[in-house]
C-alpha cells in the first residue's frame, strides 16, 4: 500500500495531519491512516479508541469552518482511519491558511487558488463576476442569434435573458461573448513535417469567443477537408472528423478556466490536431467521468447555455462521447489527457484497416479476438520473432491504434 493524492499515512498523531485535513476538505476528500509509517508498514497506535478523541479535538479546535469527517478504528491492526469528505463551505483553513494536495505531499495554496476556493464556497462562478469593461458591443452575438433562432430584436432584455447583464452590470461571460473581449484568445499553429516548421500562425483575440469558434472551424476546413470528384459527383473527404473538431473547440471554449491568463492552443500537424485548454477538470470529477459524459456540473454554465441556444452544442456533457463516436470507423482513436491545469485532446487523421501493412494487420486482428495481450501471449499466435512483434506493437502504439498499460512483465496491449 502506497500513499496517493487521496491517501496519507501517519505513524504518530501530530499537528501536521491538520494541513492534510484542510487539503482534503478543500478538494476531493481523502483518508489519513494513523499507525502506518511512510513506507506503508503497519506500526499501530496505542489505545486507538482513546486517541480518536484527541484527533477530534485537534480538528475541531484548529480547522475552520468545521470539516465533514468520521473516524474508523481497525482493532486488528490498531490503526485509525480519518475519512475526510469534500466540503461545501470552502475554504477550510488551518492556522488561517488553506492547503491542497500536490501528489503525495500537502502544500499551501497561492492567492490565486485561494480566490477560487472562496468563489466555490460562495457558489459563484468566475463568469458571474462583474467585468471591469463597461462598454461592450454584441454585433457578432446578435448576428448568430438571428441566424440560429430568428430573434427580431436584440437589446438589454435579450442580454438579461441570457444572464449576461444583472444588477446594472455586465459579467465576465458577457465580455467573453462581446466584440470587445479582452480575455486570452486562441493560438493556432499549422506545422509542416516537424514541429520546427511552422507554415502559418493565427492569433484569435479581441473578438467574441463565438467568432473564435467559427474562425477555428474555417481553418480546420482549409487544411483537413477536400473534395474528390468521381464522374459527376463530388464527395467531401474529412481527414479528421469535422464533428470531432467542432466538439473539441466548443469543449475548450465552454469548459476552460477563464481566470487563467493563458490561451487555448491548437496545434495542427499533418497527422493530427492537438487542442490544449487551460484549466483541468472541475473538482470532484474524474477523468473516467469526463470521458464517459458523466459531468454533473459546468465550470461556465452561462456560456454553455448560449452555445446550447445557438445549436453549437447539444445535450450538456455529451461532447466527448460524440468525439469518440465520430471515430467509430477508424482504427486509431482520439486521446484525452488531463492534468491539474490543462485538458488536452488529440485528434489523429483517421485510418482504416486497409491502411495497415500485412504484418501489422495480423497483429491488429488479434486484438479483435482478445481483450488484451502481452508479447508472450502474442508469440504463439503469429509466425514472427519477439523483436519483430515488439517493433509492430511499438509502431501501432505510436499511431494511436493500440495502447500500452503496465510495466515490465505486467505490460499489456489493448485497443
């Protein structure tokens, strides 16, 4: 058993655990087990039932507001588990400071992160805050609304209906959708054969995020679509599914953290597109939930609602599923990477089974029959040497056709 982001061991009961209680309460919760050393070796605690009262008193006297937790005693191992739930009334402070987990350690949050926790505790989104820009124009938004839902008039009542104007103030969501948007925009780079060759650079800023979306789609159309003429028929060919790109850009604009001073980066290569969006997953949402569409909360609900009304997105939370679905006929699939501060979506150029070389196809077909395979399990099934099998597997992995999990003898490959 090892320490993780949500699991910490304490050999003794000392005040240091209170920082971790603050961190778990402020974010995704977690467990502290007393009576286990840093290496995961069970040492036990003397009189664990009595020591539970000591833990409770320390928490109640030092953490404000009161965190949500409970204690469990393991009589066999003489250990105490302190289970801390994510709190509703953030920030949770110890010695007037808020803490967070950084891998297996606990550190103090900076002023920027503290502001986020305060807003989260007050149930306020950053997009709700009043903007300092009091003179905003909405010609592009007006145009898009007239095209999508055929509105006859566009005035402040329209903006109020969209929750962009409240208490005689425009909010940050209003500025983002305005023609005077001063927030960081979208940086698009089109690369050649390597990352050292930049064919074109586009910086989309000082415009509505709706216009950024449209210009990004236009750039995609220029580089990843073409027409094929067959007799009297014209057929549109998409190297990368347009639906996947549309959903990825909408996802980046809707779900990014707009309080971060960083641009959305779109890197266009000959074999893929990479979209990097500032701001990781919302607290409490795992990567698996994100990919499966199980998103119960939105970082920017006002902006999301406008995109929904304009028909840019459909049901909230289904965008990732639609990206995955658009690659159903391709042997290589999109990749989703998440970290504390970014979300990355990689959209490869689609490939069919016919694109594979014969040897590669033989290996690929095995994964249609078996859920996952190791090199040793593949060898009896093919007429190739171990080194050749490894070369083919590495090639398929590089092309995002298969994935590798585990290490050493536990290494497995799967689609």
